[in-house]
């Protein structure tokens, strides 16, 4: 089976690999200074007359475009300034006069953002995955290096009923400097409650908390049950217990500073979905969780499960419910060309710290994406962020992921005991940040 190391699955264009355009993210309704720098000698812009046409993508009328006449710089680059309009993507056509008229050389793409989003940065993560500390196929350390190789910025191992897989990974990678934000995690399975929940980043194990004092767990869950007065079927004590158990888990994850995730409600097993739609909708409406797993790690034959999760999200949004969302792979192996890197989350956050990631998700500044092998990307969430994320998938992440892959390869070597890579990892640290700064014109 082919390895699943194709990064975000967006092809790297010549305008990304052979030129450096700075910046590619700018403030909306403001003047910006641009520079297009050929990265190879043969591509340098020679003497002559050039033209830049800046054309908005969302408003295609000719009177919206900007036309600039210019000459190349002495170093063979192109520099220009322009007043960029409202928040959206813009095509930047670079043309040269060949004596008979202007002909296109390349088309670059920039994106203008309003100030609130311009000050944030995109981070790509997976918040639900497994190693052989539960039913996964590989060592936690290998899983982490594999995810970095394909461009993830943040992650946590979330093994079933097991916090130690994430501890094992962090113990190794915390001994060296790198740019992957790696957190603790686990999938929580309370007794007599089939609902799956993820503890992402929590400072302690909720599973261990239950195991160490099960009597206290039941006592506190029963106390929550006594407060439930509006369940659609008040005679269904079993489901009321399941809801109260979930609420207890979500509260404990919050106590540990983690992000609580309500997982894959439309997972179909044998005769039907593993929990009732009545319970799913009640949990979603109560919003005791931090994030709804809008897109989960389903195989291709299980696509209806994600479609139902999307449909439920759209229905409740139309009814006025605000629902923070994430996408996850729920992968159980990295080398089988399935699930791992098919699904994930992009958050628009101040940083990749757990606190900022959580704040962004709770503020609805995240999208769930699908990049299933052999299919076109699909992105879900608020329209503004979906539109922006599609631009990032084709313009930002391909080169970003190349930088990550170098670090991930070294992390793999460290995972098998090669400590000589530690100074190399330290030397590479900051590479993605430098690229990000260039993209935003802040280098």
C-alpha cells in the first residue's frame, strides 16, 4: 500500500516553487507594497515594459481591476504598490510587452483580509488519532513524526481509554526543539456509556480519574441526572445517564484545561448508529462540549455518516444554535493511505498554544476539511472562513508542508534513537514561522 505522504494534496504551482511573491496576505482597503522575486537565475525579469493587472475574484467586472505599468528592478525582480479593496482573493496577472502587445507571464494570487482576521494565523491540526497504546497500528513516536511529515501544526495522540500514548510521545519530543505543537490527549470511555469523547490537551487523564474512584464518578453523575428535567423522553433513564455521564466528562476535561470534543455521533455499527439521534441532538443543543466533530474519520464506504453530521449541523445552525466545529482523521495507522491526512481542522488563531487554539474554536474561527485521497478538497464551516481556507490550501499550505516534511523526517530519526538529529532540528526551528512571516509580508 502506498505511503500517505502527499501533504495537503494541493499541487505546488510554479508561482510558488519558482517565485517568491511577498506579501500574499494583505490588509483589505489599504495600500500594500509587493515584490515578485524569481528564485532561479533564468527566470529573472529582463529589461522591458511590464504590466500588472490586479483583478478581484468575487467581483469580476472590469471596472474593479487595477492596471499598473512598470519596469523591473536592477536585481531582476518586480516591485509595485497598489490600493487593495475589500476582503477577498485577487488574481495578480504579470504581463510583458513583446513588441506586439502585452502577453501573460504568470498569474499570482493574493488575499485581502479585514483586520480581525489579518491578525490571526492558520494552523492545521488533527485532534483524534490512535497508536498501539490502544487499537492503532504504530508507536506514538512514529505517529507524531508521520503527522509532521505531512504538514500538521498541532496534534495529540488520543488513544482509547489511554492517556499514556500521548505522554510517551511528548516525553521524547519535549527533549528537543521543534515547531510542532504537541499536546496530551485521550479518548474517554466512561462505564456504561457508549458515547465517544476526546480530551485534547487536558493536563490529566479523565479515564484514570474514573478508574481510580468509580464510586465518586457514579455519585457525581447521578447528581447531574437529578438536574435533567427536559430530556425528550424522561422515562429513558439509560439515555439520561449517558447524557449526564457525557456532561461529567466534558466538565472534567475543562478542569484539566483541555478541549472537549463530542465525537462521530452518526457512526454506524452493525444494525444502526451507535447512539440515538434523540441523544445526539440533546447533547448538541446543551453544548456542554467545546467542539462538535463535524467531520470524522470515516472510510469511503461510510461517507453517509459525515453527510449526516453535516446535515445535523446545518439544521441546528438554521435553528439558531452556534456550534464550534473540528474535523479529525480518527486514524489508526499512518502507512495505509487511508484516514490519516484525509480529514483535519484549520483554526484561525493568535498562535498554536492550546489556549489560543481553544479560544479560536470556541469563537467559531475554525473549519473542518476533507482531502480524501483521489478527491477534490471539501471545507466546512462559516462561509468567510471556508472561502479563505480554500485559498490557503492552494497557495499557503503546499510550501508550508514542504518545510514541515523536513522536520518530520528528522523527528522520525529521533523516534528510532538517533539523537544526532537534535541540533539539526534546533537549527530548523522557526522555518515555518519565517515562511509565514514572508507570506504576511512581515519578514
